[in-house]
C-alpha cells in the first residue's frame, strides 16, 4: 500500500467530508459543522482537490454522491470511529471499568490497607479486581517493566522514572504474646536484648531498622528467627516466647487476630514513612490517577483508625 504523507493534509477536512456526504447539502452540512455556508463550500472545494473527484454531483432535487464518494463513505466512518475510540481511551470511568489492578505490598501492610481499598472499589469501581503480591527485591523493576501498577512499601530511595508519594508515618512497637513472662517486668533495653527476636525480612536483604539503631548504639540482639512475611511472624509470636518489633498499625491489626500485646520499645527507633510508588509513564493516565487517589484515600482511613485506636 502506498504511504500517504499526512503532514500537508488538514485532517479536519475529514469531519467536513463526513457532514457533506451525510447531509448531501452544503448548507445543511455547514449548519451541522457550526460554520458559515461559504466556509463549508470552500471545504468542499478543498476536498474535491484532495480526492481528485467531485464527491457531490448534481442530481434530482439536489446533490448525490459520486461513485468515489460512495466508496469513501464506509471507510471514512470507520476512520472517524477509530479516532473517537483512540480519544475515548484517554478517559476513565471507574463505574464501568473492568479488569485487574496489580499492587505490590508486604502481606501485613496489605491486611491493613486492603479492606479500605476494597470498600472504595465496591462503591466506585465494582468490576475492577485486585491482585496483590509481595514486592520482594524486584519491586522497582516490576514498576519499570509494567508488571505492577503501583507499590506500597517503605521506600528509602527510588531510581529515575519512579514517582513517590507519602502515605503516612508510623512508629514502631514491640509485640509479644499476652501471657509472655517478660510482661511481668518493665521492658528495659537490657531485658529487650536478652529476649529472642523474630525479624521479618520481606526482601531478604539488608538489616532490620531495629538492628541498624542497635549497631549505632554498639549493642546487638539475638535474632532467633527470620521469616519472609508478617503473618508467619505473628503466628509464631502468639505461640512462643519470641518477640517482634513492627509498625504500630500492623501491631494493632495483629493484636485483633491473636492474644498479643504491643509495648513501646525500650529505645528510640524514630518513625518511618510508608509510600506509594509508580512509574512515570503512568503519571497522567486517567485510570492510574484514579487508582492513586483511591489508595491515598484508603491510607487516610487507615491513619484515622490508628489515631482513634491510639
């Protein structure tokens, strides 16, 4: 097929052609197009030159379509419909949207945030489904490759092309079973370090925040067990003398599931920021803009619940 150079063609003429072929009248086409009759007549002249055909020819009671115009008409309608679909793709109506949203979140983070997010989807986008997976060590790569829509996690640094937004700040607390022997005494730093600890290592690399602080203090703790997810750690803490230190909102969620108590840790661990991350290619996509608003709203609800429970 011969390649057509579109650079010198006014594509608005196709809209005028559609109106002219539909109305079979320059005056009626001008009215449909919101232009003057002379302007519509000039458009017809340009179209005749472009297609090297009269397009509209005299017939009984007015214009009729030329043979070339009859051939063009179905192609023209399909072309304009395709352009309409292309422009419509830049819009997003959550009420009618279908498909799947893939989010990366640690498991207990998902337990805290997902109920609020699901409630929002039920109200605004009932036909959208959620697929949540652990970030692992390749979370940023998944965003870069389009394998995930967004990630909610503790993000200290992000590569070029990844956007971040703060969701909320949290303190760390220490969790132990309600009848733990250590509850009989004040949890001093020495007692804290004498106990055996569970560490949740979602990525499997790098020190835990508690150990980073202890290193600066010249102290160490006994990490008896490392596990890859929070739910395993909570289950084990509920059935042993091992203790764990985790975000306050997650500790509250865990305490509702098991006979567990949370205590202030005996050292200053500061706070940390949970963030939402996504790739720059999604920045202005209407679907993704709606998703980010929904996640931020869900996180705001999590924070509100945390403040009420504190």
